[in-house]
């Protein structure tokens, strides 16, 4: 009984501490971004970093900002490397091309199967 009385307050304390850390961490990571052409994104949280840019979350939605359109300070902060970015972009384009080709092939096959066969 004595042990149980010690453990319950400790568990409550740990849960409260974890929630507070989470809330503080999420608030601390909000940033403002301004692109080189003047667009501004306020209270944004970086959700993903890729070699060619960052994805940010805001109350109005999700946006991908390419490093080419961000100031040099932001590029350095997120370790932008133009060579890696070009390789990544080329790789992503190849993946998208392969998906489009497969989709078109599947569509043609379905059309062939669905069309009635004519006998002459």
C-alpha cells in the first residue's frame, strides 16, 4: 500500500512533465520564413527537410519551399547542397515519370479488356 501511494503521484508528475515539454517544444519551433521574392510565411513549423527544400506547416496549410527561393541563412541552417538537390530532383522526376508510364500502361490495358471484341 505504501509503495502504491508513492508511485501514483510520480506517474502523474511524469505525465504532466511530458505534456509540458511537448507543448513548449512545438511552440518553440515556430518560425517565420520570407522567400527571396517577398512571400512571407508566419508561425510555420518545419515538418520535413529534403535536399531540395523544406516542407512547412501553418494554420493555413502545408507548403514546400525550395531552397533556391530561400535566403542563404535558411539554406545554411538546413544544410542545402546544390549538387545533392539536383540529384534528388532528377531522381524524383524519374520516379514520377515511371509512375506516369505505369499508370498509362494500366489504363490502356483496362481499356483493351473493357472494350467489346468485334468479329468480322
